[in-house]
């Protein structure tokens, strides 16, 4: 089977968050199952630079990048303008058996939809959480409200719609109820082999942290949606009763200065460390060496960072908005609904070694339930049924 992925950003544009890793992992796994995968994407790399390699093959994934007119507009306004993409797709659409569009409110999604429909080529649309209520209201609410109507054709002419879980399915149905028969749930998967031989490193030494401090970690984009302000307010409740350092890993998307000011107001600035973007083995070693993974997100599709934390045996404290009820189901940590409860659960875990050990073991079981091979097989069956 020849599969085309259409996505605004791709490896090695790690600063664009979880979908980059998800799309890469699925493409690599499907190639391992004997399929051919091509990724049509843009040249974004991070907020300040572009990828100069417009044609590249990584792990047998053929990558075709198209230059954006403006890299800053692409990053800050989610407006990607891949020059030449439309012409290329028209000329090459018949080379593929099926097209999988990742992300929703993008120019290339509309272009792909129109060309696939005209060529009678089946395509799948996967929003990756962008249709959640919080995402629609967080930025450009008025524009997105209008766009919901314009982008309806993506749903109407699609062959299938991929939701990450039942919560995302509900979000999609609240906007496009007519899509019910098209929705298939395919969760993000984990390549568990990546986590087998990750070693622990001395974070206390690396970041000059007091030895008695517990290390709590967040990994992801530093964005309002991620609820880091909630996490800081929760941690402030513990500053007099618990020794801790909160390591925040990820690229700044306009929220870092606000968090620095908030930390000073809460008088916990000495407990906070920003590391910037981290990827690859360094990221995994840092996660592995922490004591607890914390995410108070206001909205997620399915948080890849928490899946990775679980695969490394970290106990998890996360919000309802993180959309990861499996944390509670597997007893791998606690799902919380307030900053007060967040503080209580953090303190409970870090003061009880036996509990922490049990949660860690359950986290590994949780991660195993998201085995990439099984998730890719589900996706593969969906593709086969549409061809």
C-alpha cells in the first residue's frame, strides 16, 4: 500500500509538539509492516529557523518539504503556506492508494480535501485534538468559529475520521454530528523498544539541585493550554512542607515570562528550572531520572508526553483536561480536578516510597497497553477497508 501523509510539520521539527512524534512513529511502523509512506510537509523547523533539506529520506520515510512564505506566520498564527504543494499534489495524487491528513485548520488540509475528492482518492482526516472546545476558544476564537463551517467539507468528503479517544470523538460529534458513522478511534502508540535501556542520570548534579529535593517534571510546549500556571499555584501550596524542584522541559510559546512572574509572586522561583527544548535520549534520560510527571493541561487529545513518562515508570499526576483517564484506571497515578487536589496527590506520592513504587509498576503496564504495533494494526485495517 502506498500512503501519503499530509502534515504541517515533521521530523526533526520537535518543537511543534506531540503530533510530530506520533506521525513519525506511525509512518515508521507502517513501513515496517511492508507499506510505503511519503510525508508531504512544510519547511518549518522551529520559531526562528527552517529546514533547508526539501527532499530527504529518514528511516525509509520519503519526506517532501515545501517552503512557507513566512516562517513566523506559520509558527505563530498556525498559517502554513507551502509554495508548490497544490501543483505537486495534483500531479502525484494518483501515485497513492490513500491519503492521511494530520491536523485540521490548515490550508493544505483544504487543498488535499479538494484534490482527493476530484481524483476520487480516499482520504482520512485526523484533528489531533484541534477540535476540542478549549483549543477552539484559546486563540482566534472568532476565526475558528467561522472556519468550522468552511472546513466542514473535510468531514463531509472524507472516507474516515480518526479520533484519539472517546473524549475527542465526543468533541468532534458536538461540531459535526453527521460524522458519527465515519469516526474510528486510534490512540497514539508507543514504540516500547525505545524505552528499554534508558539509564538514569544525576539531575541533582546536572542542575545543581539540593540532594533532598524531589524532582517533578513537565515536558511539552510552554503554552497557556498546558496549565503550567495551575501547576505553579499547586506547587506553591507545598513550598513549606515539601522539598521539590520543578523542571519544565520544552520550547516557549509566549507563556514563559508570565510563568516567571507568577513564580516570583508565589515565592517559588528558586524551585523552578526551565531547560528549553529537549529531545532524543537526553529527554528520555531526564524523564527517567525524575520522581513524578505533572501535567495540568486545560485540553489534550492524548498526551504523548504522559505516555512516555509512563513507559519510563514515572508516577503521574494529571488534570481531567489532560484526557488521560487511563492513569486512574491503571492506578499509575492520580487524575485531579483542582490545584488543591494536585498538591495533595503530589505530596502523597512523594512521601510514600511504597506507593511510588506501586504506581511506577502500574505506569509500565499502562504504557504497554498503548503498544505502537497494535495501534498501527488498527490504523492499517482502517486504510485497507477504505481502498
